């Protein structure tokens, strides 16, 4: 477990270094520690070391792991970063502080309904499919502006920012640049991009949140 805490410190240092070289304050970038597939025993030392923001991909897994962890660390912040089925909207609104994978109108409708019902308002990001990959979730880049308007005007949802997962087999920089451009054009503050292999590049290109899993927790 001390390996995990060492790697957390290395990632935090690399984030700070990337921010400084991009002439941005280190505090402008939030580390989302992606703990999917790792058990609570692996997450606990990371919480004990002071990390508070975590990402999970599966509603059921988060439901199994996080209520106990949150009881001990009430200021933990949990992000949903995986594909979200509409029938899981209720659990997602209950469990997560940020939902990064809003990518279609039917989900916007369900989230809006659940947020009204539960009186909870998780922050919402729209996932953008910057590489137009058919197997991947996300709104196509050219459809983001209209989807933002639909979220706001039809579903009454405030959108805080954008998230993307660039294609695995392409250089990520053009995808990061595109996401930042769409966010700025729409006045959105949050830009979630960059994973273990490429988070320094994402920070150079304007990421406010990087989602780092294996570089902290090890191979899945
Ligand atoms: C798993 C995952 C990550 C973390 O990936 P690593 O390569 O392990 O850092 C980030 N974002 C999303 C959406 C993921 O599914």
C-alpha cells in the first residue's frame, strides 16, 4: 500500500510541474484519482494521504465501496466517469457529486427528474466523443452547442464543463485542444481530460481535471 501512496505523491508532483510549465497555478488542476476495480482497502490509504477527489466507472461498484469510505471521509468528492444507463440515474444522483458522462437527451431528462425528486444537484459535465468513435459514448463535437442549449432550455440543467476520452491509437493533443476550444466557446469552466498516459499534455492544453488511475493504483 505504501507503493500507492508513493505513486500518488509522484502524480501530484507531475501535475504541479505540468501546471507550472504551462504558466498555470498548480491549484488550477484537480486530480481525480480513478479507483475503479480497486477495493476499499486500496482506496483508504489514498484518502488517509489527503486525496479527496475520486472517479468510479460503475454505479454498482461505487454503491458497494463508497458509503463506508464516505462515512469516514465525509469531504470525499466522487465523480462518475463511466457510461451511465438511464435506469441508473437515481443511484447516480444519490451517490455522485459530479457526473462527467452526460451524453444524451434521454439521460439529461432522467437526471433532471431525479435531481428534482431528491433535491440533490451533482455537478454535470457533457462527455464529448472528440474522435467520433462509434463504440464510445459522448456527444459529437459539432453537436455540443445544441446539446448544451437543450440541457439548459428543455431539462433545466446547468452544465459545468466537458469531458473527453481521446482515441487510444491517436496522439491526444488535437483532441485536448478541440475540447478546450469547445469549452471556451461556451463559457464552460471545467475541462476534464488526460489519463495516466497523457495527463501532462492535457494540463498543457487546459485541463482543469485529470483522471488518473493506473499511475496511482497500479495495473488493473
Ligand atoms: C479508467 C479511466 C480513466 C483512468 O485511466 P488510467 O489510464 O488508468 O489512468 C480515466 N477516465 C476514464 C473515463 C476511465 O474510464
